[in-house]
């Protein structure tokens, strides 16, 4: 009898209504880059179990790394359940699953990669960043291989294998007493699609092209946000507004606009858990519900939200398959209670190049990187962010100079309504400690900036 079978047999003896066990086995390789060289290579293996029980519509949970402690953990959770509030809206955990097989999510070469190959990739990132004008290089390379299993007392049993690779490089320069930086980032699911050369080159180009920045005068600009900065806005400003819980509690800036037009015709926003190479791509969510491509905004119209079982039951609707137990730095974890979040938040690509966007801009900024992005007034959609590096001043269709740091205080509904172009250069973006996205460059009109 397996550990899961013993656990469910034990839960039946205790007359527990429902029991769910998540088992995750992960291998994580991390390379740290400091002072332009590899500082540390570390490999960690972990195996964890997340347990959730539902009894009399009360929900309790616990986590353990010891397979032999699962039955005791179930007993402990049951002991605490009497103190909890019943969730009268709760229906049930899933009973069955007919998931689809997805391509580009597991790579044996990445799963079996050697330590020497890992350091070669990291060194390649460094080598392609080197430049006489760059003083310091830092960053990291992360590789994750995992087996995710979910079973419950209703008979559901599902397994998913995944591999992930993500690299990031920060390049710094201190020429002429002006500190500037550049960032390069890449992430995917298979080794053959990862380009350490591109990561290094992107960081080098952004840094070198930011040297000797000029002051940006206060006023309104057309701003072209490059994919990495678009990913920042998606992760920290946009995503939460399409959460069913946030929407139902009228805490979304679009809570009164469902089925209404909230953006320009050329803007469509999708949660796409089936796209090849997506960091959040998965056949089923972390409750065992089949994932689906979910269009949140279609041609400017607000069409849907995303949810997990708990929030959908509460609002008398169906889960969109967005239950998540995110792992660090990527992948899944054995957190005992999931929450809803997008898998791969994707802006549908347009048909214009970033270079043509620049040519069509009379007075603008090209912004490659944002910092400190957060909602100032989430209900109204007001947000703040700082562009500290990767800024280029555009005049009459040409890049004139690199720009100094500026602060942007703007409004999300207004931003959606003033998008003038969506690029054709979409890229996988993974923000630090945040959700993955697939973003092209976007051009937005009439944004006020203030120099710092």
C-alpha cells in the first residue's frame, strides 16, 4: 500500500469528508554571479507534502517533508478544525481529470544537466556581457526539475513533470561619475531554447546605451515600454484586477466594467497555460482542475476573470483552473492551501516592430526597465513606478540621448485606453518573486513623467 493509500485509508477511518495531498519532489541548481565572476554553485533537493482536509465544510491544512508523518499530520489538522469557521459555500474537491499533454514543458537534457554544463552556461552569460565600459556584472542562473503529484479522496490522481531554466544579468557602469545599469533576462522550459548569449548581450546593450544620461524634462510623453518593463506592469499592477475575488469584492479598478470596453481595439490579454515554453504552462492546476486558455480582455472588452475552487464556489461560479502553489524560484510547491493567480499572462502580439514605434514617435521615451512598481490606489487603478535605467529619449522618430531616472504616476484604465501600438516582439518575462508573463513592447500616449 502506498503512502497516499495509507493516508486516505486513515482519513476514512477518521470519517473526514475530503482529503487532498500534494507531493512535490524538486531539484534546484542555482548559480550566483558577483563581481563579474561565478561566486557560488549550489544544488538543493527537496521533497514535501501538502495536506488539506475539508470536514463539515471547515478547511484545515498542514505541510510536512516526512512521508511517515502524513497520517499524524492529518490527525493534527483534524484536531484544529473545530476552531475554524465553516465555509458553507464549499462544494467539493475534483473527482476526475482529463488533462491534455503539453509540449515544451519537460526536457531530459535539462533534468540530467551536469554541474560543468551549468557553469558553462553561466560563464557564457558573463562573457557576452563583458565590455570595457562595464564595471561590474552580477546575476544568477536557476534550473529547476520537478515531479508534481496531486491526489484526493474523491479518486483524483494526477502527475506532471516539469523543467525550468531562468537567467538574469545586471550590468553596471560608472563612467563620468554617472551610475547606470542594464538588465538581460531569459527563461524557458527546455535547454535548446535558452540563449545565455542573448541574456548577456541584452544587459550589455542596455547598460552601454544608458551611459551619460541627460535629464528628462517634466511633461507628457509617448512611452514605449519594452517587454521586460511591460512584464513588471502586468505582474504588479494588471494581474490582480482580473482575480475573481478582487473583482467580486469591488477592489478591482474594473469591477463595474464587466463585459464593457476597457481598452483600445488592438489590446487583448490572455492567461495562456498551454503555450509551449511558458514558465507557467501546465495541463492542470494545483487543485487538479484542467487548465484552459482564458481570454481576460478581447479586442478591448473585459471578458473574464480567473479563479480557483474556493473563490469560484464562494461566487457560485466554476473554477477557471487557476489554483496555484508557486515554488521558488520557479515551478510548483507543496503549499497546503493554493490561491488563484494567472499561469502565463500574455498580451496578444501586434504587427508593428519596436523600431517602427520609435520612428512614429515625435516626443517620447523608450523604457527598458521599471523599479518599485506598485498600486497607489488599487480600486481606482492608480499606480507608481520608477524608470532608473534603460531609458532613451526619442525626438522626431530617433533616439537622441539616454535619459536619467524618472518617476511615473499613472492610472491603469487610462493606460489601457491610450495604448497606440502593440509590438510583434513578444518575450517570456519572469519578474523577481512574481508571476511569469509573455509580453511584447507597447506604446502608450500622454504619460506624465517627473525627473528624479
